[in-house]
C-alpha cells in the first residue's frame, strides 16, 4: 500500500547531532507533502519547543507532542488532548522528591508558566542550556506541588542515567503505578535521560493510532521513523517502521528497517525509499 502518513521523531531523527535540520530531510518532506502525503512530527518535546523545528518546514504538519499527550496543528488548532490528573501529578512529585532538582511540571498554556520548576540554576550544566532557550515559558513554584492548580500535561524528571533508572524503578513499583505511564528517553553518549510521566495508555503510538483513525488512514499506510525508547510504540504501530542508524541498541533488536544516521540524513533516505519511490511506482 502507498504511504499516506509519515510520522517523524525530531531529536536524534529529523535533526542531526548538532540539532540542525539537514537540507536533504527538508527537501524530502516537502516532496512528500507535494505528493499529498501527510507529515506528522511525533515528539517528546512541548508544542512550542517543537514549533521551532516545524517553522523550518514549508509543509502542512500535524504536531503530536509531549509523547502523545497533545495533538495540534501547525497553525495551533488542538485536535486531541490527554491530561494527567493533578492529584496523580502531586503523588508523582511526592514519590520523586530525591530527584526534585531535575523535576518539572508541564501545562497546556498559551505562553507563560507552561514549564514550572522549583528553581532555575544557571550552574546546572545538564539542563540550563535547554531552560535558557525557553525562559519565556518558564515559571517558578516553591514547593513545586503548589503549581498544580489545574491538570498538567505531564511531570518530567531529568538527570544522569543511573539516577533516572532509580527514579523509574521507584515509579514503576509505586502503588499508584496504574495511574500513569512512563515515557523514557536516554542519551548514553551524554549520560542524560528524561522520564515523562503522562496519562495511562498515552504514548506516541497510541496517539498516532488515534490520529490515523480520525484521518481514515490504515496502519499499513504509515511510515514511522525514530531512534529512542519513547519511539517504541510508534514504530510498533506503523506498518513501515524504520530505525535510525544512531538509534539506541534496543530498537535494533526488532528486525525493523534501518536507515542512515541523523548525520547522514537518514530520514531523507527512508522517505525516498519507502514513500517517494513507492508513490512514483504506483502513479
């Protein structure tokens, strides 16, 4: 079946290792869109942070952000939203006080106070570079639990890999573990990991399935490309799953298609192979 929807992760996939968008990827997406193929950016990023990438693409895009918690158009129309109950978020923060330094609560708000922190430390070598690019969206709350005046999109924990493994184990073994889902992203070469605590049943894959159903697109007509643990459900759902050459090793054990690395414009290669050539052969 011809590809009707391309689902693309952003970091480690669409962007190269310097967080730049390769021209080959941009051109392949533009050509796919020109041929009537829908393109969705499916990412763990917040909507506004993902939009810095979306604005570099001249195509109509669907934005599946916050690991599937929110589906919104490039123009800002919200299609679907899955929020984490504020009581659950409060329990999660209580369970993870040991890792509070890297904790944040994310809300679906227009601009200010989207990303709430307990403190903002310029000497934080792990996180401050990211925070400094998002200062207009950041608010402070002490204690962090006091920001929970409405249901958030997610609670996020970040830090070095081993402490994040400990936090993940704590949450997975919690009595309330059924009240949330964990989406984990890990970068071994940076010794950095993020845990997104999102509503139960929510993932990149489940939201991609919801969106495909609304659009009348069969899973066999979906090409998905990703590189990290939080892409597993998306790749499992798609009829044509493609793993980046720079992917975490775990994703390469499923026997899925593999493309070049993000520094080799692997996204462009996969789109050309599975979407553009097939579309041309069906014309």
